[in-house]
């Protein structure tokens, strides 16, 4: 009798574990979900936030949304989205946000570079080039240690690897000037040497989390690593596959992809503390969406094995889209922070929508190949 009960429990667990990714996914439904999330987020651009006031349009939070929205604009069949994004740049004269060196304030540069490809007008990228040239010739001399003066002038927190490096890579691709690539490589390697755990194949959020345990588990923040993983894709998209630079980033990407496939939760998301599923059972969709985005991209490029990673991608997508409310809000997005914490079904943040749109874009590419 005991064996029968045990077998039944295991069987039910297996069925539940697989039910999410076994649900049929079709392109029309993915597009519908993307449109709902994009439209809701645009409609609530100034009233959905986790701090005391709305984010500035050039803030990193919105910058991450634009990264996803420009992908949706490409496939939406409706110029409304391009026009909305272009107006953001025009309203602020195509400038980056306030701080010269801070990676967060470079994020919107990804939008400018992407819009430049559609609207090849020099004014769109001129301010970004001017600011990055200044950084090139006046580089920060700060150490990467967290308490060093002016430490945020360099990429000493892992999410910074999503914010700034892709902009440098995009400028390199647009201008053909290798100085942008060389600077990015130098700084990225320094950050990786400092924050990447070779054993776990994941990035610490910053120095404060090294040699620190949470109930015996190393602390690797899901969203922070999600931003790293998405940033890797956004960099690799700008580089030629046979170059040494491409191979450097690809090596990191493959290591992270292998680890991520191993630690996905049965529900389809990734735990807020990646190695501590039992301690952080609450879903979190911003990190998860960027993992889905990155893994789907790898399959589409022939980098990752289809049979191994396709179930991971579909399970991740199905485990995320179920948190879209009837109105189109994406729930369970962890509020602004720097460590594992809480997320709620009735609260969101704008960057979660951006990550979701990135995931949907690559999922559609994946479905188009089969």
C-alpha cells in the first residue's frame, strides 16, 4: 500500500512537472500575449512602478522595457510602437540619462542604436557617441570593490553587464570603430574575473555577496543573472561569429545555459535565489523571461541542442505567461532591488514587460523554424 501511494505521488508530480511545457504553444497566441503586455505597459507608463514616483523615461527601468518593445515593434505589423519609441528619443534630444559613467544611465542607448538601424539619422546616435568617446578618453580609475569611491563608475554589479556593454557593441557594429569594442572587452573581462563564480557558472550580484551564504546556499540573484544572460545575447548579436571576441562571450553563454537548464524549477520559473528553490518558491518573471529569451536565442542560432533546451524554453514561457492578468499586466515581477526577495501577483515593474517581450520574440523565431 505504501509503495502504491508513493508511486501515485511520484506520478502526479511528474505529470504536474511536465504539464506546463507540454501545453501547445502557437505563434498567434504568443503574439497576442506580447501585444497585451506591451499595450498595458504603454498605457500605464506613468502609473506602474515600485518606488515613490514614476521612473524618468530615460531611466534604466524603462530602458529595459524599450529593449523588448523595439523587438515587438519589429513583428507587430503596426508602426504605432515604433512611433511611440521614436518620440521618447525626440522628446529628450536622443540623450542618455544623467550620469556620465553609470551603466544604468546608458541602457536607453540600446534603443537609440536599434532605432538608428530603422531611421539612419546621425542625430539619433550622435549624443551617445559623444558621451562614450568622453568615457573612452577619460576612463574611470576606480577599483571594482563595492566600497571604493566612485565604484559605480565601472561595471561592478552584474546587472550592469546588460545596461552598458550592448551599447558599446552596437556602436562598434554601426560605426566599424574598434575602439568601442576594445573598451567593452577590457571592462567586461574585468567584471567577469571579479564576479563570475567558476564552480557555479553564475555571477554574484556584487562583491557584497561573495563568501556569503543564505541557509547554506550561495546567493546568485536570478534577475541579476537574467540581465547578464540577456546582455550576452545582445552583445553576441553585434559580433561576427569567427572573431575572438565572439568566442569569448559564447564561452560564458554556454556555461550559463548549461547551468540554467539544470536549475529551472518544476513550475517553469527560476528561483529568485538560483540555487535555493526551496527557500524562494515564489515565481519571479523578469529573470525568468530573460533566461527564456537567451535560451531560445541559442537554439535558434544552432548553439544549443534543440531536444535538450526546447522543453526548458517552453516550460519557462508557459510558467510565465500564466501570470498575465486579464487586463494585460505581467504579475510576479520582483520590485527594484539587488538581491532575492519578494514578488506579488498584483504588482509589476516596467522592466518585466521588456524581458517578456524579448522572450516572446525569440520564441516566435523558434516556432517559425518548426
